[in-house]
C-alpha cells in the first residue's frame, strides 16, 4: 500500500516547479519514468 501526501514547498514562488531527475529511455529508467508520470498526475 502506498500513502502519498502533498508536501509543503519551500522554494520561492518565482522559481516555479523544479524537476531534478529526468529518467532516460534506457533500461530500468523507462519504468521509473512511467511511475514518475503516474505519480505526478495524482
């Protein structure tokens, strides 16, 4: 079972949303990328 919550954001609003990890289209990172897309859509 997975529990998710909206974490507080401490970045200044003028920075906007930041993305720190971009999975490649190779190996296991394909599945990681799919999972990240799913989680971002929640």
